[in-house]
């Protein structure tokens, strides 16, 4: 246990300041400071508000994580941080903080990919990832099918959303139904009391000539909104529970159908689902049902690890250390569109170690 890398991870890609600490594949601390309440009155995340919230929460959240883990910052073997993709200003806060701590402590710095981190977090729940791993990542900004032969160096995109991501569609329909923000949890709650077959909403990109693994939820969002508007224009009451259930079913039907198909086509006998929408109860249930029917093993982390958190970043950072991947340079910057094919942002050989020696000499004589 003591030989496994002890890594602190910082996640600030959107509206939550997450700081996690792991030792190998064991989670020691997962501290989160959310600014979701500050965004609720705007009906969505405001980038500048998120960035300012990260600035205020960063140091207290890091201190809380270290206390929860029962370790000192000097005990760390490395510091990992989300370098992208995400909101540029929010990412910059996390990257700047990680650089400061890494420099002051003389520790290696690892800029990692947000999406790859969502895959790697499952190691904290179910042990080492199979290689290759098929992953369905579903959140407010991403709906992606990814095949990873090595989570630290080889992640291949099979499909992605071409317009609205699933989580974004949940938020927009919740807004039309006047259910508040964020939309995912509240629609999930209402859907449990509704009929998923009450309304035949469309399934995007499921035709024989459509891309096999890409997703589109813009048309579904528009169809649901127009259906609601027609009801209101006719002076009829909108059946919120049935609309929620039917809309949710349309989303999870497409997601699970394409994910299982990808597993079959690629000869992979397991599926990992991550991202904030992976906390949706119907997505979990339908994925389990379809995976069992297809002989596929399903891996889904507990809901708290599906949403954005520092533990997932620390988990990927620990893999980087364990596999001797190159640390990032001090010129590491935030990249709001960092491709998933770059699980981390390595630096030039030897340059990082030289700066660490300088840090030790200057700050910790």
C-alpha cells in the first residue's frame, strides 16, 4: 500500500471545485465545493461566476481534502489537474493552483484530460480497468463513446455528440417545464412517477444510414419543447411526469443502444459508463438490462464519482505516476478543447525535474 503513488487531483472544468486524494486505486479523500446554487437563477452555468467561485474555494477545499485523507502535502508523490476540456477561465484557476502547489512542494505536475479522468475514476470503485475499455461518457458538455487501450496514452473516440449533449438536453427541457436547474436530477425524479411510453418522442441518429456511434439530442429537445408549447397553447395541462419519463426514455434508449452496439462491433465484453448523467437511475437500469442480454459486463461508479470531482483527476494522476509517464512542464496551460486522444499533457524530458530541484532549494531548504 505504501509503495503505491499518493496523488492529489484538482478539477475545475465547470462549476465544481473538486479536490481528491488517492493512493494507487484507493480513495482517501473527495472534497467538493459546488457553485451550482449561484448559477441556478441564470438557468445554466455562467463562466465568470464559476471562475470566481473556484478562486474562493480552492485553498479551503485542498486543505479539507488533506485533512480528510490524514496526509501532509509533503507526503504527495504528485499533483494532477484537469487541463481540459472545459471552461477556459475555470480551467485556468485549477491549473494555476496546481502549478503553485507543485512548485512550492517540489512535486511533479500532471495536466490530464477531463474525459479520460471520468473513465479512470472507475478504478476507485471496481479495481483496475480492463484493457481495452469501452466507455460511454455522458454529461452536460459531452456524449461520447471511447475505446481506451491504455488510459494514460491511448484513448480513441468512436462517436460523439454533434449538437446538444445529453445533459444539456436535460437542462433545457427542465427549463421548458419550469423545473429549475440542474435538470438531470429533477427530471429523473419526476420520470419515476410517469409513463415512458406515454409520448413517442424521436430517437436521433438511429436510422440505417446514420453514423453508428454519434449522438444528436437537438431534434429531440425541439420536439419535446414544441409538444409542450402545443399543449399550453391549447389551454391543456402539461403532464410533467409523463413528459419527463418519455423524454428521458428517448435519451437513454439511444445512449444504451449505441453503447452496446459498439461493444459488440469492437469485440469488447464490458462497458463503463461515466459522467454526470451516469447518475440517472433509468440510464443505469436500462444499461444493466441490455448489457446482461448481450453478455456484457457493466461498470458504473457510484453517483458521486460520476459527477465532476477531484478523485477522478487524482486517479488518472496516480496511473501516470505508476506507469512512469512524463510529468508536465511549467508552461502547461488550460486547453478548453483538449482532445480526448491526449489523456495527459507531457513535458520535455528532464526539464521538469530540474525545476523541482530549484523549488526544493529555494522554498524548502
